[in-house]
């Protein structure tokens, strides 16, 4: 399932926060592990297409030395890895390499060489997420680092499901991680309470209708989870059904309450539109989540509509 895992590294300790997670997943799935370093020439130094051979060679040597040192650390714990050095814009090179080499998962640190910032993810991570169209894992660099490369486990997994087949595309990976790690899975369904745009108190009749609707939704959620339970009979699972006027906040509250170690979700649910690469729940977790996150992209690049910026960039390419 995860035959090839890609680790983009920029030489910083923050970027290396991905290593324990990569070791855990690559050992669980016997994955090929590739360490990637992208050497970037600033625009102002390369605007005329002139590359200083000496500068390039020094940068390449430094990158090779760094990746070799990481590779040696992995060798010491019995985990083999490959090294790849590319030149260009980091996000573009990461995406192109991942597609060309049939990468199954890109693991990214939320921050790297540029250091911590008030943004939940840096610009390179954002660009990769928007254009990779493949499974991506985000490790929060501002969280306490795991000590060492081995021994990291995901004891408690969190899967929000909305009843759609799109959301269920994460189930096979979740089941595999659960069985490899002996994890407990928290399946969660949040029923969004109807919003009535009025200032005056609602009548008893309307309250009764809302209660009936809530009860119907709860029963449907329970039926839905019965099917999920059949697929995970041999696993340690817990099903959580709650109602909330703010489903996204409810999901974050459950993650905090249950001390979740890894969140897994699909890029879209039943309400997600193919005109964007991520639905609102996935976008919220990318922008505001505080735990390690794996997102499975349920749409291919061809299924997602091009943005105005992409269309304009294609029209003006070469000008």
C-alpha cells in the first residue's frame, strides 16, 4: 500500500521531524524510502540562465554530504534508503519527482529551513499539497520532537467519516496501520445541527421537527457505523456520534479529548466539489490541525478544475 515513501529534506532539524514517522511507516509497510534534497538557485542570481559551476558543485557536495549523513543514521537502525538531489523550485521538483517515481506517500514537515512562523504550514508544503494529487502526510514541526528514529507508535487513530464513499477511501490505510501498530481507531461522525437564520425564539413545533430530524440522523449514523464495524471486527475501535452547530470545531475537540496521535482523512466528503483539491474539513485540518495528518486524495489531477491562476500561467508560459 505504501511501497514508496518520499522525504523532502532541506538540511534543517525542523524538516527532520519527519524521520521517526517515515521509519515507523516504512518498516510497517516495507516501503522504499527516498531522501530528496532540492537545490534552489534564487531568481536574482539566475535570471539570465547563468549557473556558476563552482557554486553548483559546492551546493551539490553539501547536499550529498547531508543526505549521506541521514542515510547513515537510517542504516544504523536497519532501514535502507535512496538519495536524490535535484535543482529548481522545491515544490515543483518534489511534485515532479513524486509523480515520475510512483511515490505513494510524501511526508512533509510543516516548517523547515526558513524556521517557525505564525503560519501552520510553510509555502512549500502548501504548494505541494495543492498540486501533488497524491497522499501527503504533514508533521507539525512546532510540536515536541520525538526522541530518536525508532519506537514511534500511533496508539490512537482518528477517522472522521460523513457516510460518503469518498470519505471511506482512507479505510484501507487506516486498517493496515491499525493492524501493524495495534492502534485504537476512533471513528467519528458529526451531525450538523440545522441553522435557523432568525433572532426570535423558535416555536415548539419547530423544536419538535428539529428533534425528529436529529433523531433520524442519529439512527442513520448508527446504521452506517454498523457496516464499518463489520469491516473492523478484529480491530480495537470506538464509534463517536455527536451533533454540533460547528462540526469542524467538534472534531478538533474530540481529538484533544481523546489525545489522538494521528488523523487520517479523505481530501473530500459527500459535499466536496471537484473544482477544488480539498474540501472544507481537509482544508481546516491542513490550516489549523495540531497533530500528524495523512490526507488521501480521492480525485486525480484531471478531475479537478484548473484555477484561474493556473490557466493564466499556462497562457503566459514562455513570455
